[in-house]
């Protein structure tokens, strides 16, 4: 009998078949209907939600503490050893201009310098430590020079910038460039450059005193003879691209124009410091030196074209006398101080360390600050009356008897009490006219060393002076800081 009938007969109730397990419920797949476009929309929504979450999170969280910017003062103050001077010279000019460089180069004071020559000059005592070591410049014959009538040496002189940097001298913050007839006041340069961050790109110098020279070349260029400085970071960037610039600027005349053009391509402009002096003028520089800008003297150039600064001296002797004062008080050298003697109606202008002029009557300060045209133009073809300068000028009397009484520095001495500088009258011609200065022969000036910090250099104020009671043949002047509301003027 079939089994199914046997089982059916054994029971009056049909029993259901026992399940072998619980059947699984089939759930719908949420991704089964996602098309590529829907998936893209979903991802976009998730991204927006995540961005919103981050914005809310950052809004309620304090901002992170950023690292402090680098402070170049943290590396210590700039000193002489941090400046590298690169002097452009030649085998023809170096023998006669060594005395100029010897004035400011002091290896005992850690002055760091090199002289770049076209070739070495024999029999000049290469072991002479009173001048910088000489280096022969690299070959520049591969660079074009197309300025008609110019000198190819401009390429070699310009390339001194790259060659000085490529030497890899250690611990250099500033590269300073000048010619062999450029005289630097190193202490003033150190202090002036300390105002700037050597880790940033700085091109520091000045243009020409001659308006015509600036028109011809550029108002934005540092004239190379007057000297200029490049921060080490900028100098290294310039050295890396300089040769390509030499090729592009073959049509230019001088070395400084090539350097300026390449710096312009790097996007760097000139930081003007009026203490650099190109001295694009000739002859008697009394008018320039006796009305120096209210800024430390940094350099003087074109000394061969200038008369000796002091009477009865040659150029080297005159500069040695000037540097006697420089070495005592470099910051004060040539700084103009004006004081008045109301009792005798005299105006006294002191260019410290150089000369004193005594004017009859009340000369207003703005007139005294202008430059007397004692000099002649740099270009000999230009007349004195047709020349134009980058500063205010006034005529210098042709008649010597109508000029102010003039006193030149004779010597400086310093002790714990301060500094005394002495000046002696210089007379030209016989002027019989009686006046308040007829018997005046000697001037003595007392001062304290002018020691300005960086902040004071950024906002210099002219100092004041007093005329002390003296004998008729001498005058004693005391230079001091002006009082807060003191005016430099004649007081009745």
C-alpha cells in the first residue's frame, strides 16, 4: 500500500508537514533602483552636508595659533662683518686709487671686501693688508656690447655682482658695491642697513644729484659709483639670472644700468637712501658738503673730479683729515647745525667735521639748508646757470667779500667729557669792510657723540646749538639736542 494512504488511515486529522526552517523574508534592495545620475546626486548631497559640518565646527572652535613671523633682530644686530664690499677697479686705475680705499677699509675692524680687476697689477705688494685682496674678474667676451662709443668693461664691472655672490662667503647679510674712487663710511652703512630686513629683497642706494644725469639714465636707478647695497637674499636671486640679463641689455651704456634692469625684471624697486652720493659735479664741493641731507653720510664718489676738501692739501690729505672726524663721530659727520647770535645779528651754519660758515644778519633756516652753487656741472658742455639738480640751490657770490666767513676743520679730539672740534678761518682776498666777523679767526665746537638707534634713524631730528660768550677773535659753540618745542630761528 502506498505510504500516503497508510498515513492517512492512521489518523483522523491530517497533520501539516513540519517546516524544515523559517522562510527568509525578501527585503527590497535600496541600491537596485540607483541610476548613475541618482548616485551622483547622492554623493553631492553628502559632500554638502560634510562641508556644512566642518564650517559649523570651525565657527565654534578658536583659531589656531600661527607661528610668529621671523624677526631679523633675533639673529643679532648687523655688524661690520656682515657686510661684503665688492669694489670694481682696473689695472690702470687701481695703483692711483688705492689710497681712497685704504681710508675706509679696516681689516682690524672686520671690514670684509674684495677688489675686482681685469688683471693683476705687479709690484704693488699683494700682501698689503691695508687694502682688500684683489680678484681677477671672469672672462666676459661671450656677452654682447652694442652701445656705440661705450666701454665693454661695463659688462665686467656689472658682473662683479654675480662673482661676489658666487664666492659663497659665509655670514653675509648685505653685499655693497662701489668703484675704486668711492669712499664709504662703513659704520654709517652698517647702522643704516640695519633698518632693513636682510632676509627680504632690498635694493638700497640713491640716484644722481644731477637732474640731467637722471633724465639721461633713470630716476629709479642706484648710480653705481655712489655705491648701493643688496640684501643677501636678493643678491643670490640676482646672481642666478644675471647672465641672461647681460645678453638682453647689450645696448645699455653702464654697469649700473644693467644691474638696475635685471632687478626691475625681478620686480624690485629702489629703496632710496640720500646718504649715498654719486657726486655728479666738479670743482669746489663746499655747497654740497656744507648742506648735507638730514641722514648719515654713506659714501662719496668722483673724488678725482673734485677739488681737495680743505685748503692747502691734496685730495688724499684732505680726505684723511675728514676721516679723522669720521673715526671720532661717524654719525655726526657733515650733519648741519644752525644757530643764531642775536646780539651781533649773526647766523652760524656748522657742517660738523668739515666747515663752519658765519653769515651777516638773519638768514632764515630754509635758505641756509639750500645748497650754494660753488660747484660746476658734471657735463662740461652745460653752463653753471643752465644746470639743474635734485636739491634746492642758491647762488654763491662771485665777490669773495660778499661771501660768509668760512672756517675749515683743523682737528678733532675726544675724551670722557665729549668731543671738541677746532676750525680755522680761511680768507680769500682783502676785504677792508668792517663787520661783526672781521676779527673772528677761530671756532671751537663742543658736542657729544651722536649715537642714534634704529628707531631714531627712522625719524631723525636736526640738533640745536648755542653760541657761548667768548673773545672777539674766537667763537665757542655747543651742539645739543633741541628741546621739545624749540625752533631754530633768530630770537630777539
